[in-house]
C-alpha cells in the first residue's frame, strides 16, 4: 500500500526532525533485567544515572527499559519485546546499550542484531555466559562479585559457636548475579554442616527456619521463586524469612539491610551502577573502556550489620570487627538531645544551687530565731531569778545575822533565868541584845521594802506599739514551737506614754510568757493577743489575753504574791514584778477573762499626749 508507506515515511521524518540533531547529545539505552520492585535495581539506576550526569550533564539521555525477564521468561515475550522496541526506537539514535543482568545481556545482543547493529554494548554483572560473551568481544562491562565467603566469615565471628550453615534462596542461580555459588558451596561451608533449604515452598521454608537447630547461621543468596513456582521480590521474601527465623540471617546484597537480616559483606548496587557509568564514559566517546579490563570484577562491598538484629540475637558488641558499618543504631537519648539535656542539667544545677542557698538561709534564720527565743526565755527567767535571788540573798544574809544572834541570846537567857538564884541582870542585858537584833531584822525588812519602792523608773516618751511589736517579735520563736499564734491588735492612732521602756518590756514579757505557759498542749484554739488601745480618760489600755484555762476567782489575789506558783519549774515572782512595776506608775493590774477564753491581764497608763 504505497499511500500508507508514504504516510509512515512522513511521520517518521517529522519525528526525526523534532529530535535534536545527531551528535548534539548522547543517548544510552539501559535494559534492566528485573522489575524496579527489586531495590537493588533502583539503587543501581540511581548510582548509574548520578555518575553519568556528573560526566555529561544534560548532554546524555537515558532510555530505560524494564524487561522483567525473570517473571516473563518465555521466548514469545522476548520476540514481542524486540518487535516493540523496533517500532519504539526507530527514530532514536542509540549510542550505547547497557544491559543490567545476564538475561538482559542475552536479550540485548539479539536485539542489537535486529535493531541497533554495531552499537557498543556494556554489561553490568552476569553469569558464566556473560564472561564468554565478553571474551568474544561482543560486549564489555563489569562483573559484580558477591563476597559470600566474607559474609559467612563475619557471621562466624559474631556467632563463634556456629556449627550449621542453612542456605536459603533460588534453586537455580543461573542467569543471576550468583554464577558460581553452587560450586563454591562446599568451600564456603568448610567444616560447617550445610542445611539446604532451597527449592522449598515459602510456607514450608518459614516453618523450617523457625525450627533450625541451635548454633545455625542462615545465608540467603537471592529469593525470587519458591518451590511452588511462586514469584517473590527478593527483599520482601527475605523480610518474611527473617521474621520467622530463629537463627541469624546473613546475605551479600546491600538492599537486604533493614529486612531483619543481621548483615554481611554487603555489595552496594548503587556503587556498582556508578562504576558501570564510569566504564561507559569512554565507550560513548568511541574509545575502549579504561581499566579495569572488560569482565573485571569487583564487589563494591563493605561489612555491615543491623544494630537491632545484633541486639535481638544478643551478640557481644565487642565481637564487631573494627571499621564495620553499623546501621539502625538508635542514638541514645543523650546522643540525640545532648544540647537540650545539657541545658536542662545546667538549669537543674542552677535551681539546685538556689535551693541549697535558700535552705541554708532558712536554716540560718531558724538557728537565729532559736537563739533569739532562747535569749528571750533566758531574759524573762533571769529577770525572775535575779529578782528572786535578790530577795532571797538579802533575806538570808541580812536577816540571818540578827536571827542567829536572837536565837543565841534567847538560849542564854533561858540558862540565866533557870539559875538559882536567877541571874536577872545578865538576862536583862541579853534581852536588850534581843531587842537590838530584832530592830536590825526590822531594818533589813524595811530596807528590802524600800528597795522595791526605790526602783525609780526612768521616764521617757515611749511608743507602746513599738514595745508591743518588739516583745511580740522576741516571743515569735517560743510561740511557734508551742504552736501558738501571737496577735498584736494595736490602735491605729499613735500611743505614747511616759515610761521606762525596759520596765514596760519586762511587764509585757512576763505576761506574754505566762500566757504562752497557760495554753495546754494539744489542739484547739492556741492564741495569745496583745491589745493596746486608747481608752476613755486619756489612758492607754494594754491587755494580754490567752486561750488558756483562765484563773479561778479565788486565786486572783494570790497569784500576785511573791513565790506563788502552780508550775513545777515556776518561781512565782513574775506577776509580783509586774504588779510592782505597774503600781509604780500609780495604776493597777487587772485580771479578767479574755475574749479568747482564757485569762486577761490588763493595765492602763496615762497617754502622754493627753497629759498636760
Ligand atoms: P510563775 O509563772 O513562775 O509561776 P508568776 O508570778 O508569773 O510565776 O505566776 C504565778 C501563777 O499565776 C502561775 O503559776 C499560774 O498559776 C498563774 N498564772 C499566771 N498567768 C496566768 C495565765 N495567763 N493563765 C492562767 N494562770 C496564770
């Protein structure tokens, strides 16, 4: 049909004109044996394309064809592919063909004959046949040599008690990247007992690997087809096998990492892809490839382990060979968050420092308070004791002498009067001595009495509120220890009196101490109140009340008597002193009932402002 042939020629011409001029750039046809689901092909392509782009930039165009020959091995399929590519690439000038995988190479050479005669062809990995092809000069390329012996050696280093080597993978390894595996198996195993699990159905295999004898390691070549003829993506198959296996699994292909495999001498197909790109570069320029020579092999491998699997099988990390690559090691919290943790630690230290300082200050304050309250109690007690001591010493000393003299004169008088005849003159003289001594004793008592009256206070202007506040503060520690609240209820108007500030303090200290003493231990209201207010008649009324038991009516007079006390360690002079001091201001101490429920001691002092 000449019309149709003409139309076809026109279309092809138009397509050809739309293409860049021949020689402007290079075109590479990459024929990939298996599907992209095989991660190793993806990695290969990434490495290949990256390296080629570095060499040629935008000047190279890669056409990639996924042949999928493992899953579709039939000749009719390959024929159909060839016909399809004849049409597809009719208008494309292909400068080089790259065949990834041995089956891809076989296909490439037959397609080259029909479609791309004379186009240089580069192989990437292959089998024995590939090497023969290389020898015939039909193609150049690089073999990928998996380093199974090194993988098994690594396995035995990590598991030194290994006695069995289980083999997992395809029964038929021709047309794969493992051309020599079968014949080298004996050498690989050495003295290890081989458990060959190849060619089993997946389900059976999973059962077998779950029940492997102790001290077994598993090696996986490539698993793409099981005994039932079911196809698998090798990496996915390995993940299933690793999940079921009770023994550690090793392999040689980098894309197996992360499936649960422990590791191995892992060849990187990405590095292999880059090496093929480098091999291709001079070929594209029409030159012979540089070293290594065609067919040269390399493993592009490095020892790698999966840290999680190492942990799962309890491998001592000290067994890991120096320089081995460890993957999937979760950084410790410390490694991952070091700056944040350092910050937190620093903040914690600062806070700790502050807390220590605050605690120290608090301790110092408590010690100071304890010392202050101890001084306060001592002051009050010393006050009483010295008053009592003063009295007692005077009485003992000043009355002791005349009383002793009276005693001895009376005794001698008895003798003088009992004499026969009674010696009246001498007795009279002794009687005169008794009278004289009695007078001395009376003088002593008189002097003591005048001593009380004589304590003429120093009068000055005193702010009652400041005395109350001072005393309340002094009593704080004692009050806190007893669990008593001391309240000061002060008139907002200033309260000034003419008084001796020390005496006023003594009065309040004694009353406050008695009030604190009066509150029994235990729960309930535990309060003491000092109330100071202006009162009618130009006076200031000061009252100390408590929530103690109060004072029975019949005791109210007695409590002011010197030496009257109901306390085991009391002196009985506190209230006597209070009474004396208050009376020296021309006023009285009143005893009543406090609004707090206990006793209230109160007195008034003339307000200094009110005084003329
Ligand atoms: P002391 O306190 O050494 O006993 P005081 O002369 O100060 O001597 O007190 C005499 C007595 O008065 C006390 O032992 C106590 O029985 C009674 N007394 C004083 N103040 C109060 C008070 N606020 N409540 C109840 N009883 C009190």
